C-alpha cells in the first residue's frame, strides 16, 4: 500500500495549485544542435534546441579525444542539478575518472525536481518538463552523430536521477543495456511520499507531474511494477546505511538539507533498495546490489560508488 498519509499531506499543501497549462505534444520538428562548445579536449557542451520543452537545453559530454565509435553512459544528476555544470563534475572526480575510458558520458544540465520525466502539465515554477522525450527521443541521435556514439547505451544516476534511470529503463527497455542507481529508490510505492514532498519543497506542484497517488501514471512509471522489463540488463544499485562514515567532514556541493538529514534519508533509501532487491530476486533477475556498512546521502559516497559500479556497467556496454 502506498504511503497515503505522507502523500495526503503533500496533496493538502498542493491543493488548488494545479496548473491549467496542460503540456502539449512535441511538434514534428526535430531537435537540433544550436552549438557545441569545446570546453577541453575531453569535455564538450552541446546546446540542443528541444521542441518537446520549447527551449534550448545544455548537455555536457565527457568523451575521448580521438575518433572511433563508442558506447554512451547517460549519467543523471540529483534533485538540484547544476545549471552550468553537472554536479557529477563539480562535486566528484567523474571527469578525470572517465579520461582514458572509451565511452561518452552524457550529463544533462537543469531539471530541478523534474525526475527526468514528462510532466502531465506545465508548472508555474518549472515551466515545461518533457525530460523523458528529450532524453530518449531527441538527444540520443544527436549524441551519436556528434560524439561517434555506436547506439549502445547505459543509464545511471544518483537519488532523483537514479530513480529516473530505472524509470526510463523500464519504459524504454530497448535503449539501455545497463542501469545504475546510486542511493536511489526504484520502488515508487515506497518513494512516492518523498517524491511529492521534494517537488513541493522546491516550489513546484507535484500534481503536475503524474497527477495524484490514484493516477494510473504512477504505476505506468513504477520499476517495481514493470520489473520484468529489466530482465537481461546489467543492474547496479548501491546504498549506505545512514551511519556516518569517512566522508562526513568533507565540504561538498550537495543538497543543503543533507548536511543535517543525509543520515535519515540514506537509512530510508537502504530500506527501499532492500525491498526492490527482494522484488528482483523473486523474479530471478540478477543484480549487483551494494549495501555499504556506512554512508550518508552525500556526494563523496556517490563518487565512491561511481567507481565501484564501473567494473559492472563498463563491460556491459563494451567500454
């Protein structure tokens, strides 16, 4: 049963705020590259005119300096993604870590509290969110054309981005060979209250995403419902316990509340990951799940788990 008490509280906050601006389908016009800025020999910013969202979206790409075709890893940010630089490159060593690896790493900019999904209605705070269409239809052919992608993809993310990675994977199973979630809860029946609260906490109306808890759109996006679509993929999930560990005194750009609540948040994530792992096991779907003895909901631990995940994700896509 969904966590109705929390959800009801969020809906009470949001009552009367549902935007009348209903999202309209993208036009037949294809997405196009406005420009590409070469930030270094191995990092570029690509600016994409997105018909689905009606604006230009910046995406940064970590890539090898030479030619030849290669796979692509779409790596999604958390609840408060950077506007000009992914927090993956701002708060972790992702850029030097991927240097020398034969893979494109795609880092979308923006999308605060979006869950990288197509929202049912435009939002007064966030505008038009059609991230699923952007990430699965508009962006991939442009990445392949501009960065020698070979059509072999993986997707991963932390927290909000990790939830989205699993949602996109079950809704577009032919697109991804591997999926990774770092401190992410792929069971939406457990995460629902936290998702609704996080959107409202950032000033958006959570009803504009998939509607209220009774909406069938929640089940239509839930990896715990659509789990069978993950069969045959390489899966990685990692979580801490919320117990402070070796990184607590490090200063990192992170969700501000995580300085105080990163332990309880990660404790809840751990319980959710355990539940989702049991769901996978019940269906005999293999997955690598790392339950670390310590660790809070913060960037230094996500750097560690990014490193830990690559021996699983990289070979699955031939990187």
